[in-house]
């Protein structure tokens, strides 16, 4: 199995796990994130996931087409914040559909990437730091692992909501 096939398999597994999580119910806040102190509901997680999948797929696609850096910038961070906040009150079925489309976009990206492009390096500009990273690392960190982490978070929040009624 190639690296790209392995990444694709992880995305498909995350999609399958996401599809198994019941998609309705109240949006109670989960525990605070130890690093940021943020507290998210299932809706916040969905809003974030609907934002990150097309955003980061587009950023990596741009890097493959010659962009020397990727990142959000000030407007991008505002868009991220708005997506998270809007997720709390948005239609859950609509967000889930957007996430499914975002996952399809990630899979399409993985289908067209060539193995020799995995070593291509670009600047990853974040709010507090800029680091040079390979496409291989970026695919794993900002797309695949990021998706997996938020699917787990969504499942846990939905599970906690079901248990507390």
C-alpha cells in the first residue's frame, strides 16, 4: 500500500465513522480544550469541519500548483471563527452534507496527487508561527489527522449528549 492509499484509507474510515454518529439532538458544550480553553458543542465541531476540509484541500492544491506558502491569514482566521460559531445554530443536516462534500474534496485531492509531490515543501503560516513542511506532513496534519480528531470529538460529544438526555 502506498502512502497516498494509506491516507485515503484513513479518510474513508473517518467518513464511515462520521456517518455512524447520530446527527440530531441538543448542542451541549463539551469539556474545555486543555490547550486553548475553548468549549465546543457538536454544532461547533460540525461548523469547523465544514470549514476546514475545503479550505485546507484548496490550500494544498494551490501549493501543488506552485504556491510557496499556505495558511489562513487574518481573514481566514475570522472565517474559521465564524464557521465555528455559526455551527452552533446552523442546520445540522446541511452541515453534515457540507462535510460529506468536503470529504469528497479531500479524496479527490488524494486521487490526483502524485507520489513525487509528497516531498514538495511549502511554508505553513499560522497565527503564531511559520514552518516549512512537506506536502506529506501537511496532508497528514491539517487534513487527515485533523479530520480524524474532529470526527472523534463529534462522536464523543454526541455520545455524552445521548447519555445525559
